[in-house]
C-alpha cells in the first residue's frame, strides 16, 4: 500500500487505472493499521479466555475456578454443582464424549471432502445440529 502500486488491492488499482483518480493511500494505511490492531486485540481475548473456551470443548476436564462465565449470566457456584452431578453420572459423560467424537469425525470428513473438491458429497454429510439434537433427544428425562 505504501508503495502506491496497490498490488494486493486489485479493485482499487482497477478503479485508479480506469478513472485516473488520485488515491490517497494514507487513509487506507491508517484503516488497515486500525483493522490489524483491532484483530490483534480481539484475538488476545482468545488467550485471556483460554480456560473458558476449553470448558466448551470438554467441560468434564476443566477447572471451573479458572473460567469466567458470569458474563453469560451463569452462576459459577451453580455450574460447579451441576458439573459435579454430571461427572458422577457415567451415562451423561459417555453421551458427551460420544457426541464430541462424532462432531470431530464430521469435521474431519468435511475437510477431506473440501480438500478433494467433492462438493456434492459434502452436502450429504449430516448437519452438526442434527447430531446435537439427536444426542439430546436420546437422553432420558430426569
């Protein structure tokens, strides 16, 4: 951008070439820098919320003292009690582990089909929602 060649901005370059417009790159340089800084700041949140994100992946192996869930309107004490209750029930733990394995397998299949450009086969893969709701519907009522 700073060189004025617009190598990575083909549409802007085309516009400049077709209209002989003067492109003030300072505006774009500042905008790109702000975007870069914004992304860096947002991804930094992933680092600070690492434990909370790990909880979503596997709630049975997460230290609930390290997660921040209050922003989701969830009482951490209540959550700890519910997780303890779930941990002692092998059935629930097994259902979660089974669902997690199926979801991981589903994503691997999607990636393989995408890599091989098998778009029609990709449409035949079950939707994630169907697996999740299927697992929930198979649970007994308490």
